[in-house]
C-alpha cells in the first residue's frame, strides 16, 4: 500500500507540478482516483484474499459445529462481490440511473451510496448477533476496520459528491478529498485482511 501511495504522489507531482498528464502511462497507471489500474487491482486482490479467508473460516466453523458458518459464507460472498465491483466499476454504473430516478441532494451526487448504505443497514441487522458474539479482540478489530471503511467509502464519497456537484472534478478540494477516500478505501481492506491473516 505504501508503495502505491508513493507512486500516486509521484504521479500527482508529474501531472500538477511538471504538467505531464500522461508521462508514458505512469500517471493513470498509479492514480488512486482512476479505475482499472494498479491501485484498483491491488484493492480487488485484497477483497479476494479477505473473501478467501472468510470462506476458510466458514468451513472451519461448520466442521467444528459452529453456529455462524453461514454468516462467514455470507461475508465471503460479500467480499467476493466487492472485489468484482472494484475491478468492474459496478457501483459507479448506478450513479446516472439513480440520479434520473431520484431527487437527491448534492452530497449524493455519487448516487451509488444510497443502495450500498441500505445494504449496509440491512447487513448490520442480519449480522448484529453474530458481531456481538465474536470475541472482544476480533470485534474491536472489525469495528476499527468498519470505521475506516465507512469513513473512506461513504463519508468522504459524500463530501466529494458535494464538491463535484458544485465545482466539478478538476479542483484541489475534490482531488484532496478523493485521494484521502481512495487511500482509506485500500487501508480498510488491508485492515480486514490483517485481522484474519
């Protein structure tokens, strides 16, 4: 992750400091705000690793007669979906159709936040008992990871939405917000993976 942040910062310097928008492909290849590049591949791989770890935990829980193996399988499925979503940019494809269907405030310009937030609330209800039955150390780690995830994926996305709806995407406040959101987005997956590795 640290290497990607350094390469992204170098790309920012090449683009905004020296005026090289492309730099033989380096700038878009390591831009945390672009898709289908090395940071996206890295995030997708981490989601897949987390999905695999959850799948292993589910099978071990099932073999030992545990009560929550279906919940672990559910987490494996969710993280597998998030890996596909990250690589194929599925969530961003929801923005235009949802903006056409709903009247949304400026902080929901990136409208994918609406169905994903509803999914988060629904999942929270389903996983509430599971979460509180985890051992305290695991529960604390997951709570920290979820806090990082929600800050990066939802809260900063909504702040970025408000900026984009008023000023567009090519301005310093949006780029700073978006950089922080993407960095937290990758850290959230790292923290989930490390919690179960």
